[in-house]
């Protein structure tokens, strides 16, 4: 069996170590040197059970030169010296037949067969053969020369054999030969268990061989390895502690970074809170303006259609005296027409400031509607104020200066088209007055805040909302406080400018114009980037609301434009229709 294993091969132990056979000698060019012949040759057994028995035979050139039985000492060691047999004939062949008692068995186990080992040495050819029995079934056998190792197996009966161990040995690799049975790892210097070790040395008996050095220093190396392993584990613990501290500090730093980022990103600014506060009452005001718009539109439509119990129910006969009386007592300015109206309205000649304030408001669009951000008007309730009356009178003069004449049943039967024309005209007037109604609705004053119901009024399974002092009035209340930042307006002027309860139109005026005219707005932009982004989102939202109002206005303008075009084309359409009708009549056949 040739040795072709790699240097430092380590074969993990699969079975219990039974024994190691080690030989030390010197071969040159395949022959045993004279120094080796004269040197001590011995077999060392160690780490066996104290008192274990060994039966052995030593053969020289086929003849038994020594035979006997020995017991291992109290430390489990034994040495067989064979060097005298090589002194006379250094080239003689030696053979060793060893029978070693099985290692100590576990309690209750059946006694095992002994290990039989036959080792043959041929100094002339450098051939080393071995054979034996008593191993475990298919157990590993390792052969090593101290530098490289090869592996074989026992057969099913525990027998084993090998030959030509040192066919290519040289001076570098001739120091030591080992045989290991049942999985012993020859490359390990760890002290074997109490299984037993068999070493055979050929060479100097002074103990300076490789096997002797290994036997002498294995314990010390084992202890040093154990100490180094313990120190390495302590170093690993220190390194692990460093890693733990590193990860702990990194985690703490990450937590502090996240906390700082949270404070940075989620700390609201005064500016973004201002946007949120200003719009609190906007939605409620918008719903109120839509309700006022529908109420005013219904009242004007009833005026145009002469609904029963309305001032125009009897046509001009009832409408004209009513409107004339309203003019004489409320809107007549005696100084108009070169003081010519003092005879029509003598009661207003010496009118006070309150009455003079209403002069001509039924025809003055600017004073009545256009110059005001908020109108003290609410057309959805059951009361009427002076401002509501002024607005209604202005709408009558603009879109229904004359009431329709009353019609009789006979008139409708004689000409149905006249009634259809009246309805079409009323529809055009309603479309024209729709823009006016929307402007009035947007400028109607904001409604009062929603009352908070008593706790007992809520079902027992529903938690009532908390009591809010300002309710829906909060938004425009802060708008008035914001206008103080301009420094030029007093509180009465702010109330006169925005109105007592600012309308939807007035609140949008502040959100889309006034808020950007304050120097503090640009100062507050020096803020955290996230808050600046939030302010940009709020500005975009308000811009979308403004664009929606402008879009609705564009739709109304488009509708009015289409009505004007249709009205201007109406005579041409009628003329074309008449000409077509005449042409059709002229083509009809006539009877003679």
C-alpha cells in the first residue's frame, strides 16, 4: 500500500480508538543503515488499562528469538526492546507478533476479542508489511509516516492487512511510521483516551526520536492547547462584547436620529396651523350660501311667474303700485331730477342718515352689492332685513322691470304659442339672473355656529363630541385677528371690511389674497422643509377651490353668451322659417 495522502490530513474519529503502532528508524535507498541497526529498537505500549496483558513473539529471519507475556504497569505502559537482535545481522528480517487484550469493556458487556497484530520489516528492500485481526467490522485503518497518511478498512470479520508501506521513503520522511486502527487520528497531538496506544520505535533508544518527543511533549502541548483555547474564548467574548456595544450604540443612534426626524417632520408650524384654522368655517359658509342662492332664486322666479299671493299675481295692476310705493317710501331721493322728486316723496325730504343711506339702492349695483364683501342677508329664514329688501328690489329692476299681463283661459285656447313664448322669456330671465343670485349667495353672511347638544340628548352607546367654544365661527374669527398684523386697520374697520359674520366670498378673499400680503407669511416660510411642503399642499388646495369657483363662473358666462346669441339670431330664424313656409305653400297644386 503506497502512501499518497496529503500533508496534515485529519480524519475525524468515527469509532473508539483502539491503538496506534509507531515505528522509528532510518532507511537510506531502501536499506536499513548501520546506525539504525545498532540503535535501540523497541515497542512502547501506553495508556492501556493498568495490568492489561500482552502476549508477544519476536522473529528474526523466521526464527523466534523472544517470546513471552507481560503485564502493563500501573500507568498502563510497557516497552519491548528488540535492538539486540539487529546487532549481529543488521539486514536480517524482523517480525513482531503481538496479542493485546481488548480494552476495558463497559459493565455487563461481553468480553471482546484481543487485537492480533503481525508486523514484518525487511531492511534490505525497505518493505514493511502488516496483518492482523480483532478490529471492528469495516473499521478505519490509517498508516502515516509522520508527513502523509493513507487510509484503508478492515473487512467484515475485523481482519486487515497491508504491504509495501515504505517503497518510496526518503531521508525527509523516514523518521516515523504509525499504524492507527478504528479511526484514530494520527495528525492530532491530543492525548488519547484510555483506549491504549501502541508505538514501535526503531532507532536511538535515548528517547530523542520523533515518537519519544511526541510521547514526552504531548501532555504539555495538550495543556497549552487547552489554555490557548480558553484564552481564545475569552478574546472571542471580548470581541463579542465589542460587537454588542457597537450594535447597541448604533441602535441608540438610529433611535435618536428617528426621534430628531420625528421632531423635525411632525412639529407643526404657526403658518400651517393658520391655514387649518382659517378653513374651519369655510365649508359651513359654502353650504349656507348655496341655500341662500336657492331661496333668492325661488323668490325671483315666483315674481316673474306671478305666483298667487305674490305682488305680481295680478300682473302690472298689482305689481306697479307696490313697487311705486316702495320707491316713494324707501329709495326715492328728493334731490334727483333737479329736486323734481320732492312732490313724489315728500316724506323723505328731511330724512335722517339711516334713510338717506338707502336712497337709490334699488338701482345702484355698486353700493348695494359690488362694493361689499359680506351682505347682512339670509334669505332662508322667515325675517326680512333692509339689506335683503334692497337686494330683491335691485334684482327686480334688473331682470323683471315689468310683470307679465294676466291671461285668461280663452286667450290660451285661442293662441297656445303666446303662453309658450312667455315661459321661454321667463326661462331666459332666470338664466340671466342666475349669475346675480350666485354673487348674492357667496356674499351672504356666514350662519351662526352649530349649537352643541346636551349630553342627555345622545344615545347611551355614543360618546358626544367635546364642547367647542367657537364652534363653526372659529375660522373667520381668526381671520379678523390676522388682519391686525397689517397694522393699519382698527377693529371697527376690520368688522366693516369683512362684515360682522364674514361670508364665503370674504373668507376666500382672505385665503386667496390677504394672507399672502402679510410680511409674516414670507418670514414663516423659513421653516422645516416638511412644513414648507405642507404649506405648499395647503396653498394648492385653496387654489383648487378658487379655480372651482372660477370654473362655475365661466359656465354661467358661457350660458349667458349662448342665450344672447340665440336671442340675436331669433328674428333671422323666424324670417327663414317664414320664407320656407311660403315656398312650400307656393309649390302646392291649385284646383281650377
